[in-house]
């Protein structure tokens, strides 16, 4: 049997395995979404700095026994968060925040395992198409990089200020969304029929995905600076449309990234821009004869936008309570997923 025949056999095997590979990628994508939500809970409960060491291999098990817990707690006491904020915290209180961060790191390791083992098996048995292999390997490397960035982010809160850098938080969350998008997009490719391409709205939908991603990064800056705790009113910011603190920092450009008032203002503007883009896209596609699958994705995008706007306003008005803040982060994932689905569906008739 010649090499060409063997190659054709491998491709046929890979094509027949598409539903299994696609299902596996969707499962990993769901785990990444859970990781984002758990990371948000860790941030909102101020638990992210409870583990002051990064032990990618040895840190799988939590402290076992009173001696181990006493040692871990003693290490935490040597850092600014305990000294400046949590002084007098009991061991029981420390355990509660520790387990949030521990669960976050453990889920990250689990995602790596759930991705790596099937990937190696699919690859070894010829069930991955050649054009997918490099992309999936890149996603695997991105997952490893995400672990390093997570520790790099935590380190920023272990020096002088007991809070992580908003820049590093934005990079960490942004890479999570990129990995999530890559997993979902490849899964949709594998689970969809190969068909012709739409012209109407395709560029606009891809542009919308990019704008929503920027809005996610803007939300990370708001979270990193506790920007949701200033000007808890809507639609105006107290009695202002343009608050006086918008440009109080010098140089002026630093207000975009370091001024809590400005980052909240920008996040509001981003929500308005997303709304306008969705309305324009709906207007363009309403009579374009798009497929039922694309029409469903458009409706899902509109619905997810409405839910996310309501959650964002409620989170702001109630000064970022944990349940609403978590729902708002889940809404961001839903809205981002809907725009991904729409952009993908508009590529196929």
C-alpha cells in the first residue's frame, strides 16, 4: 500500500472522528468557562493571594494536618495582604479563602490533563486532521502559558500593594477568553457541515467579536481597580455625564488604565458600542436570507446582550454584590459565545 493511500485512510479516519474531537473540545471549553467563573469568585472573595507559592507539580494536594496548615498560614502572614488587611484572621477564615485559590489552581491542572491525554490519543491514532494539529498544539501551549501568567499576576500582589496588577489581570483574563474562543471555534468547525460562505454581515460579526473581547478586557481593568465601587448610579454617574475625575492623573493617558472612574466610564461606553453594533448587524441581516442556524445565533446574540446589560446595570447599582458580579461574568461568557457562534454561522450557508 503506497503512502498516498495510507494518507487518504488517515484523513478518512480523522473525518469520521470529527464528532468525538468536537465534543471533546466543547467539554474542555466548558471547563475553561468554569475556570473563568471560579477565577472571578476568587477575585471577588479576595482569595487570590492566599497561596503565596507556585508549585505546579507538588501543589496538587492541600495542606494535610495541623502542622502543614500552620506552616502555610505562617507564610501568608509574611505578606502584605495579611499585614495590611487581614491582620487577626483566624486559621478557619484563612482556610476559606485558601480553598478558593486552591480550587482555581486545581481546576487549571485538570483542564491541562483533560486536554493533553485525549489530544495525544487522537494524534497517535490518526484521528486528528493535519490542518487541526498545529492549532490544537498551540492551544495546549497557550494553556501552559496561562498558568505562568496566573502566577505572574499573583506575584504582583505579594510585594507592596496587597492587590494584583490590573494590567496582569487583564492579560490573564484575555488569554483565557482567547483559549476559550479557539476551542469553541475549532469545535464548531468540526461539528458543522462544510458549506458555502455568506457575504452579508460576516465582517461585521467578526468585528463584533473583537469589540466584545475588548469589552472583556475593559471589565478586567474595572475589576482590578475596584472601579465598580465608584459612581453606583445609572445612566448618569451621579449628577454627571462626564465626571470631573476622568482626567485627573498625569500623564493623561494613564487615566485609561489606572483611574477607577475612567475605566468604569470606558466600560459603560463599551456597552453602548456593543449595543449599537448588535442593532446595526440585526438591521443588515433582517432581510438577507441567512440560514436558520445563523438566524438562531443572531437571536441568541441579541438575547445575551439584553441579559448582560441588565446584569451590568444591576451589579453597578447594588455596588458589586458577589452573586450579581458572578452572573455578570457568566453573562460576558454567554454574550462572547453567542457572537462567536454568529460569526461562525455567517461563514456557512
